[in-house]
């Protein structure tokens, strides 16, 4: 939930045409592309898809140090909610649950 102060800073930046005076209210972070199942309805890993996916197949996870730094920077900017999602299963990240 955003605070009145955050909303006021956002409005100030919009009205003045300047830079944002606050960070994002929430952020969505994709932490991995790993998947342990291949659901037919999945947009990324369905066996029914014959479309090659973009990106480097060797890179499957966001480095944990980068994830921590990103979370700390978002917190410093006033972000109140981080949503973990991915092209796969977020809990398959090798160090996420350690």
C-alpha cells in the first residue's frame, strides 16, 4: 500500500515535468527461468510451443548478490512491495530458500 506522502511526491514530479520524486510503489522481479514441469498452458515452457524463446539459454538465474542489491535499492526508494515471479518457478532458484 502506498502512503499519501509517496503519492504526493509522484504527483509533484508529474505536475512539474521533472524527474520522479519517489521510487516505484511496487516492483516485479523475475528471479529464474528454471521450471520443473512443462504445463501445456505455459507461455514459456509448454511442449506445444514451437517458437524459439529469446535470450541466452545459459543464464537461468538472477545472481543472488544482484537480487539483494536490487531489493535494498528499492527499499531505499520507498518501494513497499516486491513481487517475485519468473518464466519458471521462483522457488527453484538455487539460493532463494537458503
